[in-house]
């Protein structure tokens, strides 16, 4: 997610960083844990069970869990991890601009020895491991282990089957059919795509359009600096122009420029939008809250889509109880927790797939395996450089409102990207 998903904010991270009254304990009796997954999400459910398992295996040790917001942690983690109030373990976004930046700043614990000793390196596929390791410049894919994902994630198209049936529109299986379906919904006065311009969703629509005209070498140039990235190339130009065209045609509402991802997800859950393009992190919640018949599938007409190993368990450099943190990571990688995560709509990395019983969950994991087999995970658009997430949000909002044309949009992305690319 990119990426990333924003869970409900239940505490003020900034206040935690400044308070100083609840600092970590080094008595080995408390594990301070932060994550931002919603309680009904697959990860939230699995990690709640992991907490129970951890406390059962560590008599006398209490897990002090604090739910944080994705945006909170993204914006304030460097300050918090430089304070005395850093947790023992936390979920953090993967990629060069996030976990890579913190590793370069010396704020994360090197987990290389633990990954080898505990076998985490054997449980993760090569594609998933890409976001676990960072070099001295904070670039993912090689170097030391600074994080461990216990799930994977990817984006897909969610379809409200009831709305398609109500309006007599066929569920699309090709890109042309998707466009045709959106035209039919617009003709009936319905905005087909749920969207969130104020957060990650809008930029992910645009990046997916670029990926539909891209290949692996293009992704490597953009994400890993293996060559010169040109925002006016065929893929980026197609994406910006097509996205602007989608807004103009009414596939995406101009009013969505200020919408949050939570609002877009809820509008889909409430049956207001027939189509939503977003990530597997929504899957468990949709299963539990959507009251209509729905389906999902890979974005049609593209071998690549957004995705990677999931967000990372990281251990702050200043954590007081690191051994307990390592034990907790180990439990989240166990078959019991992995199978639960899969059954609740997550994409496990070390599950016994034959033990997954939920039909939709089997489809979710099958589509992920299809992507993995064809090397189709293309990471997220905000990863390459620090601060690029905010640039993408603000610039894509301008495309939605029409206050900026595609050429100017691409010019501004190029400037911000070039300024942030590390010298190697």
C-alpha cells in the first residue's frame, strides 16, 4: 500500500512522541506493539490471535498494543523513533522512501542474524524479500534485513455483482469490457469508480494505467534506479492522459479530490459504487461488512499490478525489549497464524494452503500466485523517493479537479523524483 491502508486513528502519535510519561519498559515484562490494521481486517484478526499466543508462551509478559493510523506513522515515525517513546515493535510501510529511509538514518535494528537463525529468509519468496532488505543508501532489494513481512498484498478490481445485475451490465473480463461497463454506468447516472484523491487510491489508479503499458525493466528503472526514468515516456503519458480522460467522462468524480480512502471503501461497502480498484488489505473487511454479492479479479489487460510483500514488522533501534519483539515476529510467521490470516482474507506468505477453507480466500491466494508466478508485482508509486507520496497526492488531486493538465502533472512528478533520487 503503498501503501498502502489507513485504519481508524485511536491515539495521537504526536502526543505519544512528546509525552514522555509512558516510555518503554526494559524489565522484559512488557512488549509495546504498534500497528495500523483495522480490527476486522485479516491482519488485525490474525495479530490479535498472535498476541494471545505470545502471552501464552511468555507467562508474566504483557503485550501493550496501541492501534495507530497509517498516515500518523508515515509522517511522524522518524521523530518518534528518535525519542524515548519508541515501541519495541511496529508495523511500518515498506519501500525506499519509508523503511529504506529509516534504515539509512540508523533508526531500525538490523534483523539479518535473526532472519537467518529463525528461518524467516527461507519462508519468504524472492519477490517478497525484496522489501525486507536495504543497502547503505536505503534502496530495497539487497543489503541487511530491516523488516519482516508476514503477509503479501496486491491490488485488484472489486465488483459489486448486484449492481451489475440490477443495471443489466456484464461484469468485465477485458480492459475494453471494463471501459464499456463504465460507459454504461455513466449513462445511467452512476459514477462507476469509488476513488480517494486525498490519499493513496487515486495515484494507484494512475500507476496501474501506467503498468498496463509497462514491463519489468520499466519498473526497475522507476523503483530501483536501473536506468533513467522518464515521466514523459509512453507508459506515464498514457496513464496521465487516460486518468484525466476518465475524470472528464465521469468514471471518477471530480468531488473525490478531497475524499479519504476510508470514505471510498465505505461507499463501496454501502453499495454506492459498482467498482473499486484497491488492495487485498480491504478483503477481510469487505467479507465481513458487504451485504451484497461481490467478486474480484486482477486488473484486465495488464501483466503487472501494484503489490509486494506486506508492510513490515520493524524493531526500532532504541527498542527496550528486542528479544520479545523477535519472538512475536516468529509467532506471526507460524502456520497457525498464517492459516488464520489466509482464512480471514489475507495473503499469507507461509501458510498451508490446503488448510484454507474460505472460497473467496482461495481465489484471493490463487490470483496472488498467478501474479507471483509471472513476476507481476510492481511495488507502489510512492516508494522511489522520500516525500513522493505527498507529491503524488497533491498533483493527482489537481488532475481530478482539472486545475492541472497531464503534461504539467508529469513535469512536476519528474522534478520531485529527480530531486529525491539518491546519488549512487
